[in-house]
């Protein structure tokens, strides 16, 4: 194992959240059980086995490791990865890869696919990712991973199994789909990105940016940079129904201890213990 980049880990039920994020430095997350990752601002050696990535936007601290990741998978004889990007980014990123391929003298095999708000990407029979609009200084997206289950429709409750089977065989749709938002990833955004996608507040685990926390950094100014302030979280406190909220992407202007002090003042119980600071 090569330890070249910080990786924090949180296990929640059957899912593991791994990653790290600091504004203007690097952002990378993955959920090994779902075989997906969010953002490629850097690529820890241990993340290479994850074959599918969703990129929230094209700022360097969220994207610049894409060629490195593709090259490593090729070197290690892994399948070419699939990377979903905001529509406008696909063509320029293809060009970057072509140029890199030339100066590196190595092929960079991968599939780049465009995504936009409203899209849904099927990961498996069980899991689907929905794409939502976020608000930043470049085109940007948020993601919700849903778990799907088939559930018997209430009108068939209490029927014997053989009758349900006969109904199903005769072509009647006896079940409906039940969707559970498991993990949401906001990426870089003003609070509008949360408000535009109510599932962000309902997901079991929400990974969100909280770039600014200092009282002297005023939130109206912060919104112009496409970011979130601690005050925004406080304004919406009652809306967060998540079991875990991971706050991240803190500004490098802050020392870890300062962030902890401001959060302790504003949210002494850390949202009943649900709020985690990834510093
Ligand atoms: Zn960022
Ligand atoms: Zn950004």
C-alpha cells in the first residue's frame, strides 16, 4: 500500500465513505461497495480499483488527476474506466487526454460520458444515480445514489403467495418500486444546490461542502464565489434529515482547530451528533 494522499473513512451500515476534500487543494471521494467515486482532484493509489466516477465540475482541484487515474488503470491492466462529466466538459477533457497521451507516449483508454440535471444513471439493478443542478462559478452538478427495491402494492397485501404468482404470470404489475436515497454528494455549490434537490436533505449520508465558517466571512460574498457558509447550514438546520452529514472542502485559510471552535459555538451538539467535520 502506498500512502500518498490523506484518506478518511466512515462506515455507515453497509456502505463505506472514503475520501478527503479541501478547497483549492484536492477533492476525492469513493464508496467501494457501490464501485463509484466522486471527483478526481487527486487519486490515492488505493482508489484505482474503482471503475466509475462522477465529476461535479471542472475546477482543477476536482478534476486534475483524471489522466493519472486513467493511465494507472491501463498500466495495471484494469478495464478502461467510465467517467461522467458535465456536458460542456466532455470535449475539452477529451482534448486534454489526447495531448497528454502524446507527451506521455501512452494510450489513455476511457469512456467519457456527458451528464446534465435530470439525468439518471443506472449502476445496477439495485442502484441508480440521479443528477441535479448545483450553483457554482462554472457548470456544476450534484449526485444522489438511490437504492431500489420492489415492493408489493398495498392492494395485494394479505393475498396468498400462489394468487400473487398467478396475477404476476397473467401480466399484472403486482409490485411498485421503492427508492431510498442512500448517499448524496453536493460538490461545490451555494446552498441553492441543496434546496434544488430535496433528496439531498433526505439521503442517509450527505457529503457537502462547507468552505467558509468564520463569522467575518460574510455569506452574501461567499455565494458570489459559489460556496456555502456555516450560516447557510444554520438557516436550514431543521431541513437536514440525514443520519450523517459530512462537512468538508473547508478553506485553507482556516486551521483545523479554528473550524472546530466555530462549529462548537454554532452547533454545540453537532446536529445531535450527526455532523462530522472532515478536516
Ligand atoms: Zn472546490
Ligand atoms: Zn469549484
